[in-house]
């Protein structure tokens, strides 16, 4: 039966090449008013490419687009927004060095100008309305954007896009960067757009989230549109099969239970209080061969804990102690010298140099592994990076490609490979599978499990309860910078137990 809703956006034979890489291969894609259209596919399948072309972020190589019945080919995101398409990007979409209000009205300052003078007061007042419109009320529009954490900066970006009253909203993987509060704001916006007979294109790797939220779901694979299914056709196993082109059944997570944790403590946080005030007199121990989970709601202190364990976070009191040596971990350099690795949640700011190659980013933590005296061995360097590329299925034209041109999930694989390649004894993983597809998640979980079996010790910080339940030996739930629950691994652990400790 044909869709009787009004067509708002259509791509016909859309193609995009990045050098030798075909990101989109003649894709036909339709979006209707009054619907939330899901887009899913493995990393590099073309999801972000098609929506970024629609929004004006980059041009297509060939093909045509129509929006609200008119030919559509925006050359910038401002043009795309003026036409009626708003896009909330996966990565950081705010600009450092200016205020919250200036970010919201970047490019539209003349709205508040009398002659050459821009009224900050009027801009701040209007920015406050924009923030309140999405339910983000506890921020001062005049404050510097850099004073906000990653999640709150994302909410400012959302306020900016919604202020422009788009007819079609693209939400690209944004929920992976948000806590439950932030996710609820996004879900409410998407539902309101649908109810107002507008349209939403929602990109996510979370099958459950897509099946619950979307009216239709389109699957892309290797730049090709594979299928579009309605809500009543959505089935988890079928979606996975369409995504990866093969059957994918069974659990990604560990299936072992009841093992004992070694008595040997390898890392200890002793009454630490962070400069941010997020952790107060906090103590914990990590055992040899243990996967220790850390979870909680936004602002609970879990991300600060990861940074503190790697020497990235300033401590006002207490110590992080490497138990094998008795040394204090006071900086990332000390941590690295003691065999620690750290996968940061905020990969673009803290973990990658976007303008450098995949090879240079992975090698940044591994020079000492391929050094021959005072010199680096080019052959050993290439072998070292090629192994990570193969093990993690990093999709790229070559290892010399700049990281900035990779999809979000492939960037995450580069960060992971940077530390896994070092063969670290202690790994601190902050949201390690954020923004990666199911196939790569399975590979990462397998790698983490193999590292555990090899006697490595892992701290896994995550906002995904199923991941924490499925992968960890012991699980700490933080609330307001304090330990509010500790759970051992059992086959019957439920998310409800954890939620009670989080709230």
C-alpha cells in the first residue's frame, strides 16, 4: 500500500565519492511529513553522508534532491536551515571562545543589531527563550560556552536548531552523547515535530531506541539502500541481517558467570576529591583481571573518575595509586609509563588529532613499541597500525587518510586501537562503544573479554546499562559523586536494580 502522507524530502540516485571511496551509491530515499524516519547501518554505510548532503554540509557528487516540492541543493548549512532543514550533528556542533547566546545566533547576529552595534542584552533574552523552549532552563545565556560540559553544549546546539523552526529535523547519533535527561528532551522534540506534521530523520545505532521511536526504518549498507520497513515490519534479527548482510544471532556479551575475582589490587583511588567537585572523598579498587563497571546518571562523577584514574583530572585531595609500584598517578604521562590506557568519551577534543592521519593517531601512543634505538621503523610502524585497522575493521581509503574524514564510529575505533595496540595492563574505557554499530560492538566486547582473560584489568564507564550488566564482573553505581550501589556479576541482574541505585 502506498504511503498516503505528504512527501517532504526526496533524494534520487544520490551518489557521493570521497576519492576512491564510494560513500553513497545511487541512493533513492524518501521522507514523509508526520513521521519519524529511522536510518541505521554499520559505520561507513552512508547514513550521515546522505543527511549531511540534505542539510547543506557537503555537496553530492551526482544525483538530485527535492524538498517541499522544490529542487534542493544547499551549498551551506545556513542555506539548508533557511530552506527548512535543521541538523543536530553527532560531533561537537558549538564554537569555543564565545558565549552560549552567541552560539545560538551564530550567523544571525544582525537580528539584534542597531547599525553596527549588536545588543548583547537582546540576544541573551532571546537565547533564554530558545533554551527554555526545549526545557533547558539551568544555564545563563551570557556564560562562555567552554564553561559547559559536552552534554550541555549539545543541548545548546539543539536549542539553536529548534529556534529556527525547521520543517525537517535530522538527529544524527546525538543521543549517544546525552544522559537520560538530554535524551528525553530530544525524544519530546521529535514527537512534537511528528505531531505538528513535520518530519524527523533519526540516525542511531541503538536498535531498541529506533524500534521504539521510529515510524519507518531505512537500512543502508556500504552506501546502498537495502530496505525500508514500517513499524509493524521491524524485527531485531531482520534489521541486523540487512545491516551486515549475514545472520547475526546470539549475545554480544560475556556468557560466563560465577567466576572469582583475584585478590590482587592493581589500582586504587584513595579518598580522591576532584577540582570540579564532582567526586568527594571517593575510594575504589580495581583487581587484576577484573572488568569493573562504573555507571550512573549525568553529573554523577563517573566521567571525572575515568579522567582522575588516568591523571587527567586535577585532585584537591587523595591519591590514585598504582599498586604494583606504590607510585601516584599524577598525569597522563605517569599513567602511560605505568602501562595504562584511556579511551575518552569526548574523542574529538581529548583523544584524536582530527587533522592528522589514522596512522599518526594510532602511533601517538605506540612509538616506544616500534622504536629501533633512536629511530622509528617505518615497516614496524605500518605493521603495528595495519593490525589495529584489521582487528577493528576501520573503514578507510588508507591508513594515511585524515581522521576528520572518518565516520563517528570509525573515529572511535581509531581511539580504541591506539590503546589496545599498546597492550596496556590497565585500560580505562569511557563509553568505548559510543557511536559504533552492532558488528563492531561485538568485536570490541570480544577484545575486552580476551584482554580480561589475558590478565588485563579494565574500568568500563558506560551510560548503557545492558553493556554494564553484560560485560562487567563488578559494577559501581555513582550518584552525586559518591558510591550509591555495588553489584556483583549474576545471570539475573536487571536494569531495574541499577536504576534504583542511580536515582
